[in-house]
C-alpha cells in the first residue's frame, strides 16, 4: 500500500510520522509546492520576522530525522489536478503521482491586495523582515491573529505601526469584547496606533484608504486579512468543496482520499456539524487521526479546539469556542486582569463552551475538561489561523 501526501506542511509531515509510528512500512511520497522541507508557520510572524531565529530554525525536523522517516519528498512542484478514480495527482511540471491513499494537506492561500506583501511562507517572512528593517512607518491591514502578531513584532523592531481593520478591537470576533479590548489596550500601551472599526477600501501612493475617508500614510503596507483554503486545483476533481474540502467524520473526502489541517472541513460527530480549524495544534492532532483511519481504525475525529498567540508580553491560550456568537457569557475566574494574569470562562445558556488563559496556560488547561461536549459550538466554527 502506498501513500501520497499533497502538501509539505506541518499537517503533511505529521501524517507521515504518524503512519510510521503505527508501523506502516509502505512507500510515502510528500509533494510540496514550495522548495523548502516542512517548516513551522507560527514562528514566521514572531521569531523569524523579528530576527530572533534564523530561518533554518523553523524547519520542523533535522535532515537526519527526515532520512530516518524514509519518505520521498518532491518539492517545488505544485499539484494542479487530482484524478480521484485513478488516485493520481498531476503537478505543474507534468509529473503524475499515484498512490492507493492520498492525503490532501495543502493548507491556505492568503487574501491579497494588489502589489502589497502578505505573510504565509518562509520566503514571505524573510522578504517582509527586510522591508520592515528599511521602513519607518508600516500599516498592517487585518485585525485578526496574524495581523495583530505582525503589528506586535514590527513594533518591537522599532517600526511605527498602525493596525487597521473593521473590528472594534484586535481579534474581537475570535476572543469577544472583554479580552479583545484588553489586547487593544496592550497594543496601544506599546505604541501601536489602532485604526479599527472601518474597512480598508484600497491602497494608493498616499497610503491606506479607509471607508471612513481617512488615509493612513505608510512606507510599507502588510496585508493580513484572512486566507482561504487552497482548493482551486481541485475544482474539477469531483470532490465536494465549500470552505475547504468537505469530509466525513473520518476526514475522508472520497474512497482513499483524506484531508488534513487547515484545508479540511469535516463532520464533527459531537457537534453534529461541519467544522474547519485553522491552527497548528489541529494540524498535528488531525494528522494522527487520519493516519489511524488509513490503517483501519475507523474512528471519528472529535477534538476540542485549541490555539495560542503570543503578542508583546501576553501569551494567550484558548480551548474550545470563545467567539461572541458561540459564547456570549464571559467571566474572569482566576487571576487578575490588572496584574496581566487571568483565566476567562465562556458560557452559553449556563454551559461552558470555552476557556482562555492570559499568561496562565496551565490553569486554563485545567478548566478544559469541564467544557460541555454538546455545547462546544453553537455555530459552524473556523478557529483563527496562527498557532
């Protein structure tokens, strides 16, 4: 039995590793669009962008570890077509790769503004760092987790930074008004200028244009207002697509075809709905589940979502669902907001749906076990990208 993994990503590598740990001895091929071996994305907006890490440090495994894994890597050659009946992937260079099992781990593509840089790849991070070192004022367009992380890193590099976006506070849709407001205060206290509550309508030679009519001057504009699942190459495959690759509860999109990581939208049996998660933890946990199901486990994947973000001196860890729509009732149950160390519990109709720790990761994790299984989400969720 052979396996082809499309995407030399964290999810793709984790799938290969999980297969080997379970005793799979068949051939594994990992096809990657980028020329790089698998690397970690969360450090790109922090350690790599700031220069604290050399780019090579973001690589997920050493050359020796990859050699021991006995996987064939085909890099720098994007997939362009999937033939489901033949279980064959066609690449941009003309290769045709076949396998009995195919795992789709192609991740996301960033939304863009013409001519403006984004941050998705290792090459993006290096190019953006060089640009930041040569500018005096940057505008980050996007008030979600990636935009907030880029703004924090750029400010710590000494760049004057404005963070722009339509939300009332950074990550308001992900964290709710209480914590997002505190995050906004944190950015302001470190010198980030917030221009929130007005959508960006464009960029010209004068700067960033807001729907309010304000123009934000900038030497550099960084776009970080979301991504979309990388499924364009699958449009003629016959797979069901819609905000990702639609899968059953085993993360199976078709017989012998699985999806994993940011691109997978699968049926969560506990929630009773389709869900797609964009975070680093899910990439690993879902890969483990997919590997088990390839080898016959036949088990549903039913995680409690988890992600984290580091901004300035705040380390924020989130378990479950904490968006205002899913979890409107919020209370601080441990620590102190004033001291910058606290745990927040999120409820809906009296049931715990999520937990957030601000510089209290262990304490937040202890509350995780009390999340009500039947009430972990009230809407279809896509947890924020990033960690």
